[in-house]
């Protein structure tokens, strides 16, 4: 039984959040999935270790393609470094929205690292552009043929605009890589969906491996209620957000709520990055959820009516307002400035929509600190209300299980999560689906054995002929078929024997089996023959049994002749002869005859 | 052969002619047409190539074929079928055979054999499938013939082994539609098909083609629909199909499982991989719940819908559907709903959430967490969160149905329904509000839930707000804070959307009357009274103040201690509101207070019984009219009419009845006036004024009778007779007046004829009611009928005149319930001074919003009329979708009317009015069947005479200022 293997190499993802980079070797093809960076490091460790892939030799020769699942930096941040600085010239695949938004984020990231922090030896704007030239954009459910054997196909993944899961297929072996995905729809994106593709391996993220989340509606309602109440009593609401993804969801949420409730208070959005990205959100309507897709004919939901661009001066305006500002953790920039201005008034409110890293202002106020020390020994007293509202777009444990149920993989591999949590999920998966589950660490290689089916070409004539013989073909049962297997030029063909003979230039040899059966029968030969004939006729009702005038019997193509034994006249010798094609029937007949004839009835 | 065929064609042709002799008038036209079959035959013979033949057939298929020639056509088609080599032409012929056998009145008995024979030598799978389809058509037309059905089923069974999915598909369909349902019949017929059809179909559940699998399940469902009891053994097979790769198979399988769960709810099935056993309905419920998280939304919708109708399921299974154990980092977490409930029960209200407030507490056993439950866990949680709104709506509907049958479930699902009020799609929100209303008698809202519900009051969609008001009308609130909260939010709503006034008042009326004890402690605060100081008197015209009063007065109705808390001006305001908004303010017993100053003091306000009595008494009085002198009659009638009209204004419940009677008496009054004796003795040409008066009276009576007949709902046939009788009298009067004013008998002749015809049809329509009409006009008229028919017009008129004057006044029996159709245009209000400007020649849309009460079938009858200042009137039929039905007997018309006109020099007013269209045909048809109401039964026998169509205005006209400007160049 042939076995082929997947080589899965966690160059960066493994049991860790951030820096996704997975190498898959499938049937001799090497594919790199995602090329992320780690936000926590500022040295070499931020990028995956590409030297791991090939010790010597060019990456382009080794890798067949690179696939990027979505535009978050922990999934695409190292791409320019990888392609331009390390050197890779092969194709890079991503979806259209990812291709559009990815360079914006990379450029922003570059600016912060190089211009603000003053680092050198980092990729340049030109490198980002050059890198993007290598990108091939794919559509949802479009099968892209990378080369003759390797094909990839994208599925919708939710999470952020343009996020996709990829199916990688070589011959009949396939891997599905989920990237980050979300199984519950939100205000602007739908839920991840995959068909029953039954891959050999499913590589799934597992950020929330041990969490089952509450309904989104409660959270949304809480959020809206809080904003609404604050605005009604004349307070200002500050929502620090990361530029892309959640910000759009919250915008849509507030926009529709304003529309529904006829509210008039202004909503502002801090300019820059997000505004640019919003254009793309407007363009890629097909990637959004049902509501936005259905209503965009009347109005594109991303053309906000109530949300306007923010100007620094607006922060001092009297009256209620809602402001979205970056960055999300309140550690610097516009959001911090506005926070300082508004913190003193108890009518105001700040809503933290995401997780905050320790040490940031966001983390401090969330943990209940009311007096903050700012630079310059200033003490800032926080009187405004502080709320936490989590809006995460990853699948929870239930979602992951649901996806596994949809795809029906033969093996599951968990990445992008914490080891302890993954352990729990692994156990669950093995228990529920009875498939093996792996969770490699960084740099670890997992080999999975598959049981590939080998396709064989069969000529239509032969197929029709053979199926016509038996009953209706049934997918669930294997079916016997006669033919000749020709192995030629690395391909298999099943042809009829005649054709095979013709192709090979051979002449056909007849193979006949002959068997003698002794029967005790004192009667005359022709009477014996008659008895045998009657007996067979009685037993083999479905076959054509004929008594030929020359004293022999044919059953289909099997010939039976009876002669008296040369020594003992009471023993008759039955000669049974059949070709090898009729082996089954022939051996059955002999065994039947060996049992002897039934007692004759007078 | 051809000659033989032609002969048959001509035979048939002559047959047609013969029939025409029998019924000459109806079939005159067909004489000139050549027979269809002949023409087809000629065409097909002419066809040189298959493409040509196909063209002829296509052309032929466009025209209908008469019943008589169907058989001939079929024979010709069959003839060509055998000759034809091209599969596509045979396919078309096969489909034509099916079409032809559908012809109404044609019995396909005679072609069954031929049709079955064609199957024998057919090689093309497509044609075979089409032929089987034809057989199906034939079979469905011959359902009463078991032997034909048997044969067809047998044929189908034979072809089940075909290699093409299309053929197998059709075979299964045929077996499903025609397979024997009764056990007995199957035994009698000794044939292959007598085998169990269920088994045959069941074998194909495992077919290799998903389309065939689907067809097999559908066939099974079809058998079920036709009344065959499916075997329980199928259940396990169907369960396997739920995991099929193809969505249409899964979708059908879900249906099949549902059917089986309804058939064998109580049988026991084992749970695989354990020794336990559960009821089949529970098992099926669990399986269908599982399908709510299927990959295909079609299946999800199907599953969610079916869940609603599984009412026998055990309650713990049911409650699991709302259960989703939350966890975070392997520790059990409480849901937001649970937290809200806890906050509520612990007495403190939400303090605003801190980060980590929802931090998970208990550790959970990793082994015990089931991530994909086999049971029903969280099915509705998933369904309600689905990405497709179709699924969400289906889930909400299912919740509604299940909650209606199980109060405990209703209590549990409340949180989820309340959450749905914030859905992004308005339809879903609306649906969940309606659902909540439907289950509202089972539930009591907690304060935090009420809070969420009330937040929706600010929605900008009027439909949502009104649905919510409707919901609040029948909600139970648990605390006085809840009531206060509701009131505050409703008042906020009122200031934001003043047009909601009526709806909010009505809502508060019910809120008050449902919770008198909760309102009681709030009264001093609401009325802002103070134990020592007098507070300023609130403004009586303030809608918000009226709203508060409506709440309090309705609560006071069943809470006698409440009026003690009122201050002086409250009593005065009560009196005022009781009179001006009598439908919202109930009568109160106010102890120790004599409110003589009020126009209708509570002591005088008649209760329902006395006022009804009054109505009947006044009618009694009127029925003794005969004995009075004409002057007396008139006076009595006038007084009674006045009384009744006033009564209608005061007692809204009796308004319909009072108005109806008043109108009737009005008619009688007019008739009496017109027939005053002394005036008629004057020579006709000399007394023009009398003629004018009489003809005007006749015209008005006619109008009023139409109003009586069509504007009231609940009119029974007894009333209809009397109304028609009145109309007949009016027509008689018209005839007399015409006879007096016109010279020459020529025009009279036709009129008399027509009148007599009407009397005749009256007699035919109301033959059963005639015995009750002793001494009436028509009674006498029918006695004289033989004379009338033979006499001259002038004599007829004379007879009519005397009969009319001698006839007695008919008593009008009152039905149980009688409501007058009313319409009230809410928008446009007609108060705006700003003209609606638009460029002449272009169109402007005017929003019209109106409430309709007691209008039956508003989609068909209500029209909008726009009257321009130049007298031009335009009648607009609103779309059926513009009508909404917020409650029984009530309708809401929200539509847009497009206006256009040529340029005007200055703004001018147009009138917008609602009309009720009627058609007298319908009433007559319904009068024939005393049981049915007048609105239905359009399809009854066609009336010989033309029905009179007309419209009745039934709303006050509203004036709208418009200004078409000349177009700028």
C-alpha cells in the first residue's frame, strides 16, 4: 500500500499566537502558508527563521508557492522581508481584498518601525511594492492551478475582510489551511464556510480552544446601550480601536443604530489608515455579510452617513459625540490625547473593545486604576466610565468543532494557540470524530501517512460493458471488473484484454482448464448425460444449459462430455472444460458434479 | 395508413359539427376552423427534417386543443412517434402527450395502452423519462382506476433499474404518486407491484445518484401525504441520509424524519453507543436540532421550521435547545442572560460592567464538556445567531410555536427573543416582536428585559414601534418600576414621534387596565399632586398628559381607591376626556362626587345593557308607525334618527348598529316624504317640485342602500333582503316619477321590463325570506305579478303607485355584531401650509397613511381618490402589499400616491379620500347562500344581469396643498 506524507513544519506558528508561518510538504510539493511576524519582538525574532527551510540553495527552487490567508500582520508581516530580502521569486497567492489592504498595513508598519523608531536594515516601500507584484489574487471557490499537479482553492473565512481558508491539493491528497476564521457572523462579515471536501489534513487555528462564547447579541446590545445612554446624557464616548477589522464592525454597528434610533450626535473616525481601508471595504461588498450585500443597491453600508472624519479640534467641541481613535491600547497617539482631554469628566466614557497588553494605559484603567501617572510626573485622575467590551472574530471551541464536522478531515493539526488549551481541544477532537490530531511546537515536523487512492483511466467501452454485466453500480460496494492494467509513462490505464493485446502486439492465448469427474452410474452414457443435463438444468436455472446433439452439454461456454471409464463400465468420467474467464462458474460446476448426481427418479 | 388516419380525422371532424347542432350559439365560431389534428397531420407529413418537425410541434403546442379532438391528435402524434428517428422530436412528442392528457374534460383511458407501449422500444433515456412523466400525468387523471394505476406502477418498477438518473427519478415519482395506498387493494392485485411500495422506494435511499435519493425520499413523503402509513423501519434509514453529502437529500431527509416523528412519537429507539433508549420523537428532535448547524442554509431553514411543529417533545429536550454552556479557559462561565437574572434577583441593578466582571468562576471537568452534543443542545442559540436571516426568521417562528404550547419554555426563551429585537434586519425584529406578543399571556417580563424591549421604542420604523405598542398592550409587567419605566419610555417615544399618539394612548389604556395595583402607588407621582400644596393645573391639550391620564383612568376602573388620590382638576379632565376620547377612557364610578357640570355624568352614562335596550325600544316604537298620521310618522322618524345618531357617537360598541338602523330609518323617512298623498293627487306636469323631490329621494335611497349593504361588516342575509327590498321600492319610485314626467310610452316600456326583471331576480334570490315579508311591497307585487306582466306600462305604473303607498314598513332585525367600515387618514394631515412643490409634468409621491376598521378584503375594495381643483378625479388602487394587518378587523394602509398635473399659477388644494368599491354581484351571490359572508364567494354562479359597480367614500377628505411649477427651460 503506497503511503505519502505531509510534512508540516511550524516555522513560526506552532503552539504560539503570532508569527504564523507553516511549511507543508504534500506529495513532493512544498507550500508555505502565511508569512507572519511577531509584534512583541523588535529584533530578529520578529520574523520567522527562513534559513530553517533550506540550509543552502534558493527558496524559490524549494518552495512551489506561498499562500497568505488574510492581511493581519501576524499572517503577512514578514512577506516583503521574505520575498525581497531573503529572496523568493515564486508566486504568492492571496485574495483580492487581502492584496488591496495588505500593502497599506505593511507600509504603516514600516513607517512606525523605520521612521518612528529609527531602525535600519528593514524593508523599504519599494520592497513592499516589488513584493506585491509577485502576488496572484484569487477569487473565492476558484481553483487555481499552480502547476500541473498543485492546485489551490479559497473558501470564505469571516474573521476580517478577505480572510480565506485554502485547500491545497496535489493529486488526490489535500490539505486545508484555515488561517484565522470565525464561525459566527458579525455586523459586517459572514460566517466561515467550507464544503465536505474531506481533506487528508485540516490545519486549524485554535486561539479560543477552550472557550465557548456567549451570543454576540448580548454584547452588542450592551455596547449600544452604554453608548446610547452616555450620548443621551450629553457625554462623550471614546472607543480606541486598532485600525482595521473590528473598527469597521463597530462603525457599522453604531451607524445602523444611529439610523434606527434617529440619533443626531456626531460620530467621528480618526483619519489616516482607516479611511484608506474603508474605500476597500466599500469595494469588496461581495465579501461582506448578507445584510450588507442585500442592501448595497440602495446604499452601501460602508458609506457612512453619520460617521465623519475626525479633526483634532473636534475633541474640544461641546455636546455629545462618539470618537473612534487609534491605537487600540491607549499607549500613544490620538486615542491617548483624546483620553487625556476627556478623562476628567464623569459623564464621558471610554470603551475598550479589545485586549490590552500589560503596561499600557488601557491595561491600567481596565484593571481599575483611577489615578494615572503620565509623563512629566503629571497625575491624571480618571473620572470617566471605563467599559470593556470584547469583540473577537475567532472561532471558539464549538466553532472549531463545527468546521471539522463540515470538512470531515482525516487528520487535524492545531496551530496558533497556547499549548495547554490545544491539549484540551485535541483530546475532544479525537474523542468526537475519531481522527488523529496533532499539535506541533515551533520548528517541529509532523508527518502524516495517507492512504491515497490511485486513479486509473478506463476506456468508456470497457466500463459500459462491465457495468452492463452486473447489477446497478453501488458506490458503497467495491465491484469486480475484468480488464488489463497497463502501466506506461507514469500513468495507469485499464483496458480490455483485446485492446491490451493489440497495443502490446501480442497474440491471444486460450487457456482452458479441464477436469475429470468420476461418477458412479451403471447406465448407458447418453442416459448419464441426460441425467447430468436434467440435474444441471434443475440447479442452474439462470444459466443457459444446452444438450447438444453430439452428446455433450454446454453450460454457457463450459463444455461437459461423458465417457465410460475404460476399466469400470459403471463409472462414467465427466470431462469438464472451461476457459479461464469462466473460472468461477467452472469450478462451481466441478464441485457440484463431484457431489454426485441426486438419486435418480424413475 | 395515412388514408386511414385521414378518414379518422374527418370522422372526428363531422362529430364536432354534430355537437354544434346541439348547442349552436356557443360553438358557432369553430365551424370555420379546420380540425386541429388534421392540420397537425399535414404539417408533420410535410416536415422534411427533424428540426422542421420540431418547429411544427412547438407551434402546435402554443395553441389549445379542444377536448373532442384530443384523442385524434394523440393518435397522430403516436404515429409519428414510432416513425421518428430523432430523439429530440420524440421527446417533444412525449411532452405533448402529457400536455394533451391534461386537457380538462378529456379522459386518458383510451391512450393508456399506447402510452405504455411506447416505452418498450425506447432507447433514449431522456425520452424515457419524459414518457414516464406523461404516464404520471395520465395516472393522476385516472386516480379512480386502480388497475390502470397498478399497471403504471408496474411499468415504473420495471424501469427502476435504468442506468439514467432521470428515468429512475421519474419512476420513483410515479410510484410515489400512484403507488397503492390501501393495503387491501395491493393484495387483490397479484402482480409485481403488489409488493410493498415502501420497500421498493426504500431500496433507492442508497442509490448512487443524489437526485435519485432525493426523489426516493420525496416519493416516500408523497405516499405519506396520500395517506399511507409509513413503516417505522424507515426511520433508521432516514437518519443515515441526514449525513448525506448533498443538501437536497439532507433537506428531504429532515422532512421524512419529521413525518416519522409525528407518526410514531412514542415508540422507543436505542441511542447508539450506549444502552439507553429514548422516545422516537425526542431522538428525531435531537437529530433535527443537529441539522440547524448544517453547512447548507436551505437545510438549516428547513430544520428550524420543522422544529416548531414538534410539540410532543419532552420538556427537558426542549429546554436544552436554549442551553449553551459557556466556558472560558476551561472554566464555566455564566451567560449574560444568567448574569442579568442574578443581578435582578439579588436586588441590585447593573452597576456597569468592569473588565473581568464576567470572569469565569468554576472549574469544569474537561471530560464532561461535550463540544458537539448529540442532543438538542443550543440549537436555537445557533439558529438565532445564523448568518442568513431566513434561518433566523424560521428559528423565531419555531420558538413562537413551541412557546405557545409550553409555558415553561416560553419563560426560558424570553431572553433570546428579547435579544432578537436588536437584529440587523427589520423583518427579523418585527417577527420577533410579533412572536413575543403571541406568547405574552404565558410570560411576565423582568425589569431588565422590559428595559431592552422599551429601548426599541425609539426605532425609526413605524411598523416596529407599532408592533411594540401592540406588544405592550398585552404584556404582564412584574413591578411598579416596570410600569413607570414603560410610561417614561412611551412618553419619550411620544415626543420623538408625535404621530404615534393614538397608538401610544391605546397602549397605555391596556397597560393601565392590566396592572391597576401597580399603577396605584405611582398615581401621586404621575399626577404630581402634593399632600399640602396645590400644584398648577397641567395643560389639557398636552398629549403626554393625556397619555398619563389614560393610564390612570383605566387603572382606576378596577381599583376603587384610586379616585381618592385625584385632585379637583383631574375630575374635570376626566369628564372632558370621557366625552372626547370615549374609546380610551372607561366609565368610572366616582364616589362622593356629583359631577353635574359634565355633559355626560357617570350616572347618566348608560351601561351596555340599557343602551342596547334603548336601541331596541326606539326601534319598537318606529315599527308601530302604520297607525300614525303621516305627519306623526315623519316626526317620530326624525326624532328616532337623531337619537340613534347620538347614541352611536356615545357608545362606540353600538355605533355600527345605531348608524345602520338610522340609515335605514332615513331611507324610510325619505320614502314616506316622497309618497305624501296629497301631493300625488295633483296633475303631474303641474307639480314639478314634487317630482324633483321624489326623484332626489329615490336617488338618495339607492345610495344609502348601497352603503348599508357594503359598508357594514356582519350584515346577514336577513338584512340584505330588507336592504334590497328598500332598493326595489326606490326603483319603483323612480319608475313612477319617470312615468309622470316623460311623455310617450316608448322609454317607459324598457324601464318597466327592467323593473319586472329585477322583481323577478329578487324573488329568485330571496325565495326563502319571502314568508317573513307579509304585507310588504314586494309581497303585494308578487301577488299582482301575472297582471303586471301582461299589462301596459301606464297600468304598471299605476299599480306600482298604489302598492307602494299601501305597503307596510318592514321590520329590520338586528344582527349580533354590526360594524361600520371606517377609515381615518392619518397622513397627510391637511394642516400644512407649505405647498408640495414639484415640476409640472413630472410626478410627486404623496405618502398616505390611513387606518381602516372593519373593512373586509381591503386589498380588493379600498381605493384612494385624488380630486384636483379642476374637478378631475383620479382613483388609485393601492398595491396589496401596502395593507398591513395589525389586529383583527383592523388594517393599515401605508402607500404612496403619485400626483401630477400641468402647471398652476399658485398653490391650490387637492382632496385625498378613501373609497370603498363595491360590486352588487357579490352580494347577490352571497345572499343565495345564507351562511356565507358577503365578501367571499366570487366564484359562484355567474349572474345573468350586470352587477352594479360603484364606490362609497368612507373617509373624511383631506386637503393637500400642492403647487406644480412650470418647468424651467
